[in-house]
C-alpha cells in the first residue's frame, strides 16, 4: 500500500480513538487521548518515511 494512504488510515484511527475518549467507558479519557495521540504520532512517522509497514 502507498505510504501516504497508510498514514491516512492510521491517522483516521488515531483521530477516532482520540475523539471517542468521552463517549466510551472501557478506559479513562486520559488513557484514550494518550493512545490516540500515540497512534497519530505513529502515522506521522510512517508518512515521513521513518517507519515502514
């Protein structure tokens, strides 16, 4: 898959996790936001070519 497309999908997942932090009850909002931001940073590293899938 194209690097840009992979980073796009990873970014969508990260944004979804971050935005769902207050509408779910499985983990605390702080943990959900931290996980979402970690996923977004992972997508950025994939997009910049520092990591490959």
